C-alpha cells in the first residue's frame, strides 16, 4: 500500500485544526502535539513546534505503507537498474521507519500506517498533495515510481510530473533551483466557488484565480502571521482536479 501523508510543522495547531475542518477533513489520530487528519484522498499530519522555531510553517514530504520491510525490498528492487538502493530501514525519533533518498539528495520517510480506513465523513472531493521541488525532476519522478506511485497525465506542462498513490493522495514533482524542498497543497474534484464560500463562512480569506494551468483557490495560511519567517507561504493552494 502507499498513501500520501505529509507532515506539517506549526505553532498554530488550533488554527490549522479549524482550516482543515473547514476544508472537509476529519481528525483520525489525536496524539498530543501530533494530530492526523484524513481527506477524501490522503492524510496530513501536524506536529506542534514553538513559535519562531526553524521548522515552524514548513512541510516534510512523507508517505504511509503497510509493511516497512516489504516496502523497502520492493523499492530497492525497482531501483536496481539505476544501480541504487534508495530505501533504508532506520529508527527515527518516532520509531521504526523507512528513509528514501533520491539522487538529488532529497529524502523523505515512509511510516507504517497506524490505521487503514480513511475518515468516512471527510469530503470525498478533497485530496492531499505533497510537492517535491527539485533541479532534477526526471530523477525525482523515477524515485516516486520506484516507491510505487502511479504516473498520471499533466496537461500542457514541461518538466513536471504528477503521481497518484494507490491508497490516497497526490504527489507532484516541480522544477526549482536550489536545495530540494517539500511543499503542501490540495486538489478538489468539484466547484471551487462553493469551497471558497465554505472557507469564508468559517472565517478564512479565500479567492479563486485563473492560473496558466487552470483555476486555483488560494486561502490564507494559518502560519502567515506577523513576524513569520520568510519561508512561510502566505497562502495555501487548492487546484481544481484535472481529468
């Protein structure tokens, strides 16, 4: 199995709880300082950090799998033709996990899923999107295929790649200069205006814009407060799911 489950660090858990609830996500894990929310497709984990911490407002790409050892075996088998063994079983602060390292030096974790069922009451149209920004999109795309992500068409875009995880969520590769990094977004398989109105009624500023690749809903990020670090994005994006 493979499910997208990014990890977002924030000093504003309550505000994120309110935003994710307004988006139609359901809290399915409630460990102190580490809540997890299910969308119709994919999950998002939050991790509390002090205000002003270096991690505050950042997102780490991460996935969930069923069996760590089997996942590592299959990933390394798929990468044999590249002469690489990208998957390594390790012990992290939160327990046993698998670290995947790509040719560009970027790494992310695959954790064992705590539970299989998605939140039954979550909005089925909403999907969690993990984004990988890199100077080597081709190698990043190969790595995601090696972990079992399934390519899907990207309309009229060069050097980009989209992938669906079998058990929920979307992974995107986007070209970018500098050190590889992660990003967070959402997709919505429905009208963006009703979602915008739902967010507005919950007190969140949101607007729909026309982008080169389609229509996008932008909503103010809970992390974008006075004194926030320069790396904190001012808005989160929710794109209209393409066919």
